[in-house]
């Protein structure tokens, strides 16, 4: 049985950053990353943006060049899936058994699939891995009409790219607005208008009955109303299920993710969890237990674990931030808007450059900034300090945020 001082499960953003940060902190022990994809760690955000559009080759998505891992003494065990964790024996099963001193679980999540007939026929795609997108792109030449199920960031980004590629795109959202889980109403309505202006057929408050097929390929999406939306391609973007089964089976606490403490320790000895799969009490969500699906969270949690393993432990405390590119709109968000009781508009959405500042009991908890990088950069301090500026000045674009 091979043995590594630190074994990282998942060769994604969090796993890669954990290894990078450990070496930066002069960790001298052996490190291995076991990942079930065949590629070395790469950036996932471009998968629904420039990589899907064909504007960025895969090599430019790599988090580090392949030689980096060898030079830093990080063993890559790719194309291997961990199926079981034996916490008492400090070993995992990934085909063979692999022993560890410390296990860092950074396995992210897998796309949730639809529960309806036709969900697994050819022409139905998810966007989570490079392989997913390569398959999807392979189907594009034979595709005129695309139905995107789910009006979250990934579905909307894909809709924007495919519209630009000349496809007829329909987006289906079960809620009464897009981005309902993550953004305030005004932002949702702005993006709904943008997509419609670009020719997307956006349907809100609709539910899917099934995916109709012909000869094993999707030929349309049937709504609960009975209407059939004919298409050659379906993209399902309805969120992820955290990949934590082996850990939960080994006895770790959790459910929707694996529960971790302030230093990303699970309830099992010498096992940490980071990134999309880590259920943690977040200071920017009033201490509520949440999972954050963002590069920021993956990297900052990885850094927190590296600090703990190199003797400089400090709790995970980082302002959440995120971005999304759709058409020529760059959205940058800072903080978490969930739970806001007031949203203040800075600027005019008609100019396609504006910000929404979210308040809770008069204090700034988050900003969504569309083509407004200055607000995003300066607004961070307002979120960090939970500032309580005068709402009239906050709405005044003549006042720069750093003066508040
Ligand atoms: P992942 O990057 O998903 O890595 C986990 C890895 O573990 C995967 O390779 C997985 O296959 C592997 N794995 C799972 N189970 C096992 C197992 N049992 N054994 C071995 N390996 C396993 N975030 C932003 O901040 N901004 C964006 O604009 C943005 N856009 C996105 C667009 C898309 C299309 C997607 C999919 C995500 C986007 N995200 C964005 C989210 C961001 O990519 C994730 O939050 C981030 O990748 C999380 O990192 P992670 O390491 O936790 O998980």
C-alpha cells in the first residue's frame, strides 16, 4: 500500500490550491492528489464561458503547467476515483488502497440530474467537466435549437454563448425569476431583459414533464403544461450534489455536504474538507451553515487547511466573491445577499453599468456590480466592515464608495 503524508481527494480548484499552498508554506512531507478526471487541475469557470465559445484552448485553463506538479513533488494519481474511506486505518480505496497521514477531501460536486424520463438520452448535457463540454461542442454542428433547463449562472452563461453562436435558445426556469437563489430581484429582472433582447425565449415558472426522444436522441422538452419545445440539444443546469458519499459512509457528519469546523476539519480524525463540498458556518451568512460554490471559497479554504497543517492555524474567514460573464456584461459580486431587507440601486441599468447594494438592518452585506468594477473593488470594505452608510449617498453615483 502506498502512503502519503497528505492525500488530497479531488484534482479541482480546492485540491490544487491545497497542494500549492502547502508547498508555499514549505511543507516538506509527501503530497498526492487523487482525481477521477483524466486532466491535471484546470479552471472550471471558463467551461460555460470562453471554453464553450471556443475562444480559449484547454491548455490555457490549466491551473499550473503539468511540469509544476512534478517539480513541487506533488504526485498526481489521475483517472482514479476514491470509493471508500477507512478513517480508523487512515486509508482510502481508489482501486488500490492508499494510506495517508492527513486526508483533504476536495471532491466538489456532480451535476444534479433531472428526475424524469429521457434525462439520460443522447443530446442531454451537463456542464461540469471538460469532458462534458467537449461532448456538448461535438453535438453543436447538428444543433439548431437548444433548451437550457435552469436559469442559474451556468445555464444563463451557456445561453449567452450559444445565442452568440447562432443557436435558437430557450431557457426554462421553475421559479418566477432567474438567479432567484443568489441575487436580488432587480438583478434577476435586468438579466431576464438582456437575454430576451438577445433573442432567448425565456420561460419563467415552468416545470418539465419529460425529455422526448427519437431513436435514443433528445427531440424536445415536454412541459407540465403539455407544450412540447422541439430541440436537438438539452442542457441541464439545476445545481450540484456534493460528492461526499464515501466520507458520510465512513461516519462523517453532514448531509448536504460534509460538516467542517472553522479550520475545515470534518468530524473524522485527520480528515479535512474544502471547497464546494464543505458545509461550514459562514461569517458572511450570519454564521449559518452553508456550502459556497465559488473559486474564492475553494482557494481560501485550501489556504486555511495549509496554514493548519504547517502550524499557523487561523480560522477560515474570507469575504465571498464571485463573477459571471454573459454577453458583454461582467457581473462581480461581493458578500452574500441572501437575507437582505433592502436593495439600493446605484446607477441606471439602462446604461448597462450599475450596482445593487444589499443592506440588512441598514448594514451593507453584499454588492452585485454589473460592468462596475470600481464599485466592486471599493464595496468590499463596506461588506467587510458591515458599514452602515447613508442610503441616499449610497445611491448617488457621484459619491465614490470608498468615501463611505
Ligand atoms: P471541483 O473544481 O469540482 O473539483 C473536484 C474534483 O474532484 C473534480 O475533478 C471531481 O471530478 C473530483 N472528484 C469527485 N469525487 C471524487 C472521488 N470520489 N475521487 C476522486 N476524485 C473525485 N465559480 C466562480 O467563482 N466564478 C465563476 O464564474 C464560476 N463559473 C463556473 C462555471 C461552471 C461551468 C462551473 C461548473 C463552475 C463554476 N464556478 C464558478 C464554480 C467553481 O468552479 C467551483 O466552485 C470550484 O470548481 C470548486 O472547486 P472544488 O475543488 O471544490 O471542486
